[in-house]
C-alpha cells in the first residue's frame, strides 16, 4: 500500500514545492529585500523550498561476522576505538553504514579522510577568563567514501555524534543529520534525511527558482592581490593537473558561532571540521586539491574585533587580526561567524589571495553544514584565482551538467551545487601557470598519529604508502604492497618516481611557469619533488618590462588583458604622461574623497590604468561612471587612451596600476608612487652585493636561499660542483625525459671511455711483455758472446735521431732500412730473430738496442695493418 502511494506522495510534494516557489517569486517582485530582516526571510523561504522530501530513518553500522561470511547490522553507530597505550579518541579507519529512506536502501562505504588534519594540528580557544588554552591534535571522525556499487557516487560524513553529512547516488543529493520529527531525546539513533531533486527537474520549475534568486547580487570579493595572467609557456601537465595541491587552512570560530553550539568548544570545533571535510570532497574530486586543517581557534569569551554586517568590512578587519595575532603558518585563514551578513552569498574573500599574509583569507556566515561547505568552497575558490567570467557565462561556455544544482562558483543553481565548471578549472590552472599559488605544491607533514597504512604518508615502520586502494590503483600499485616496497622497487609514488625507480638527480619534476618561477629538480634520493620556489621579489621579467611580485610578473599589459579581455593592451606611454598629470577622472593618481589627485611627473606610470582596444564591459567587477575613452594625437597618429573605474568591493578599484609593477629602470610602483627598488629593502641571499646575486652563479628564491646554476654549489653558489658533469639543469622548455636521456648518455659515455682506456692499457702491456721477451732472446743468443765495443752506432741510424726517447717508446721512424722492414708481424718468434750479419743493427756493447728494434717493429706494423700476430706452436720458449 505504501509503495503504491509513493508516486502520489512525491507528486503532491512537488506540487506544493512549486506553489511555494511561485508565491516567493510574486512576493519578491513587489518587495525586494532592502534590509537585513527581509533578506533573512527571503532566504528562509528559499531554503524551505529546496527539498523534494524528508523523512525519519534509523541508520545502522554493518559489522563483519566472525566466520567472515557477510555482515550484520549493528545499532551502535559509534566508530570510536580505544588503544590501550593511548587515551585519545581514535576512530575506525573504515566503516559501512546502511540507510533506508525514500523506498531505497543505501550502503555507505567510508574511510577516514586522512588528509584532513596535519600532524601539527592544534585547537586553541580563548577562555572566558581571557586565557589561551591550546590542545594538540583533535578528534578525527570525518570520512569520505562512496555509495556501494555506484561508481559515480560520493559520501562525506562525520560520526562524532551520530551520522552528519551528505551523500550523492548519481542522481539525488541526500542530507542526513541526527534527530527526527516527533521523536524523544531517548531515541538517539533516529535521524532526519532530506532528498533534493534529481539532475533533470522540469524546466519551468528551474526558471521559477532562478527568478526567486534574481534580486541578489554577485559575490563580494577583492582582487587587489591578483590579476589573471595569460599562460606564458606550456607547463608539464603533471605539474598542474596531476600533481596534488594542498591548501593549508586555519579556521577561526567567532563568539557567535560558539554560542550557536551551546557554548561548547568541542561541538563548535567538530562542526567546523565537518564543514571543511565536506568542502575538501569537492576540491579533491575536481581540482586535485586537498584542504588540510593546520589549526583552529575559537573565541569562547568574546569577539576579538567588531563583526560588521558588511562582509567586506569584516574581512578587512579580520586580515588585520591575522597579521597581528595569528602566528601559525598557513596558506589561508577563514573566519566562521555566527552572524548573518547583509549579503546573499554569506561571506567574502580576496581573489587570488592564497599564500599572502594580507590577502589569504575570507569570512563565512553560519548555516547548515552542507550550506556552509558550499560558501567555504566558493570563498576558497576565489582565494585560488577562480572567478566568474561574465562574458563566457553569457555566451554559454561555462555550463554545469547539473541543471538543478548548477555550478559552485556561479551560484546559478537552486541548492547545493556540487561541481566546478570547466571554466573554473581552466581559471585555476591559469592562476597556477601564471605563478600564483606557489605554496599549494608543498605537501604538508603527515597526519595525526598513530601511524596507519593507507593514509598516503610514509611513517615509522613503512617503506611506502601509496594511499587508499583506489589511489594505489592509479599509481604505485605494482611498487607498494601493504606499505612495503615490492622486490626491486625503490619508490611507489611521487613526481620523482618512475616505474618504481627513483629518477636521476637533476631530472626536471616541476617546470618553471614564467620568468619569476624556478624549476624544481629531483634530488636522486627522494620520490617527491622539492618544495615549489619562485624568485625573490624585485627580479625583472618579461624582457625587463615587468617586476616579479609573489611569483608573478607585474606589467600594465597583463593588467589590461585581465580586466578588459585578451585583445586589450597597455596604452602608449604618452597617454600616461599626458592624462595622469591632469588630475581628472580620465587620469589621476587616486582620489581624496571627492577630489582627483594629480600625478607627479615621475609617478604617471603608477596611476590610472590606461589601455587600448578595451571591451565595452570589464570581465569582472562593476563599472562605475562609464568608460573613459580619450584619443591623443601624436605625430599625425591617434593614440587610444581608455580605462574605467571598476569596483570589486566597496573601495577597491581595479582601474589603477598594481603595486609591484615596473615603472622605470630599477623602479617599482607602490601606492601610486614610482619608487626606487632600493627603498624596498628586499632581503637578499648569501653572495649578493650591488653587482651580482648568489655570486653570479644562481638565483635568489623567495625563501632567501640561492638556487645554483649548473656546475655550482654552496650557500652562495661560489663553489664548483663535483657532480656537474652528471647534472643538466634544463631551461623552462626542457622536458624531464630529455634530461634523463642526457644524464644516461653522459654516464654511458663515461663508462665507454673508461673501458676504452682500460683496453688500450691492456693491449699496450701485452705488447710490452712481447717486446721484452724477444729482446731477451736476442740478448741470450747473440749479444752475450760479443766483446764490448765491437759495434758502434752508425750515422743515420734510427737511434741517432731519437736518442733521448725512453726505453720502450716507439719512434715511429720512417727511416728504417729495408733489412728492418723485412721482419713482419706475421712471422714466428724464431723468424723475428735477426741473422748474424745484422747483429750490428740490433746490439750495442753486448746489449739489445731497444729503440732500433722498436723502430723495426713499428715500421713493419704500418705495412701489415689489421693483421694479428699469432706465434707458432714451436716458437722459442
């Protein structure tokens, strides 16, 4: 009976949902939310309409039977295990849960998210007394997995207190949380589960939903620290797409967030970790990027600064707090606030600010776990250079396959977007290829103890760890079994591991992406590529047209393209010299309230950004006051000098030249002024003076360490490297394969030369022994019986010409007599002994004349080249 009524129930629910949405649309069209209360009410109506249905369920954990045949349902959901040697609360590595809902049975196979917490993870809270309480480590009950037998599914759960999270079965998204309708507190196992619409809801319903969303604006963000860069060179695909990136994140929970979790530090922290765990799922699956928590801070006493209803105001204050009080090393810091901001996006963040101390962060408002996970994904996406290109979206180039949920960054869907668009992925890769996000390539330290096989980190007692079974199947399966290297294997994974063997020292593992980047080479003793480095700020780039800043090359030309499209270029320098000294909207060096500031003559290239061939609208941000187009005549030609004031938030105008841009020889823009490089007091590497850097044999990295050129070593690159003949440091376009071939060729060539030298030495030694034997025979048979002095050197003899040559050295004389040349190498030992009438040619004072004999042998050797001497069996002993 219930099964038969199911289609009718779903249809009634869908009809009610449609009526609710249309009512919301009609109400919104007459009363737009101009204040915070109206905005909250509108969002509440939208949230209520986001599910097709919800119902109670009692999930169970599946436990293997002792006989190993099948699994039994266990009503205890707790995944905690207690080790006898450790009082910490540890959770099972793997678990399976059965959930029955909406007429279906789901089996969720999950595994601990080993990349969620770093080994140095700490939890700190400011107590009501104002004291800072620090605890190392934290409870880890956060899982990723899949729905059993559904390959394209995914699951993100926490099990600290029941099941809390979401799963996707390939069509519908389900949310599950402890507690149900009309249940008592003793029924601790009852959960509420929600079902969202499938991938293809009716088009009219989607249109109604989008109309309801229309009153809200685009997300607030700031791009003061980032400009999109056109890819300079083709980067090794492994370096961007295939190499795993890591965002080391710190989360701060404000006092309002603490209050919303019953004044419990533990519950507040567990909620925040659950949010990050869910966001990590989206980044892992689509961007090959992991979100790793390094620290968490909770304000149990009071807020440390005023939380404003405007998220951008709060963000600026939060970044000041980070700069002054946060000492933990991290790539980005985000504030989780219990406040409801006057913004439909529920927060704000800086575009491209990751890795920056002053721009690496964001703020997010409180909501359900799954909702806050999406806003965190959006704000972190902006941190790593992902934005919504309006022109491409309008042209239909950036679609998501899920019409209901839409894309994460575009927020065009109705509920819980699950995917980044192809445009988003491309923008992320462009950001990395331009030199942004250098810190993301540095793998954090291993996860929390105890050591565990399968977490992807090589720990005590392990030779290798290629990760989960699925990760091992992609890479390293034949090299690593049960965290032990297979026979003959030296490694199992990493950019410096190939076919289970370590790459040679000097093989390129991470290519330089621009003039400000530094290529990384394998060390020969590790499978991991060294940390990603870039050149120290201040280096020239782009043929001296720009300056390096945070690993990116800052030029006006790049800024014009980023803001106005690929066809835009920086205007002629005459435009800057003509307009920026006027102090008008069309040319200035900033604004003081209602007054435009005139540029000084030396600062004109650091003021208003002037471009040519700009598009009618900027690629991002909002144009304020219209375009400022102006033509300047010079030498009978008309110069295009155009620009615009583009606001990305309340007070950030993208229409000005960026700080760090070159504005002359050894000069850099800063705060609309063109300053000498020397005034910045850039820190330097060893071996650096006014004329050379790193002794002239290397480059200075952002870590203030010299990266030496080929053939040089030492902290200041002032020592020659004994292994330089084996190392070939490639240029940016040299591939690792070419480098490997060069190294192998060098080694093979060295071995070949050594073998040749040994062969020649052996042959020479053998010839020397043969000569010694023949000479001894001549001396024994003829020379001993002759009185000394009877034989003297003849004029013109070979010895008279080479009398100073040492014994045994061939004279290679061409003056040997015919009698000498008659003794060939093909003769036997006895045939080579001269007869009595020629004794004078070979004996002197009763001793053999070695040079005369050697000249005879070498002279004959030229005539019988290629023949081999073989003594007869009856040769003289």
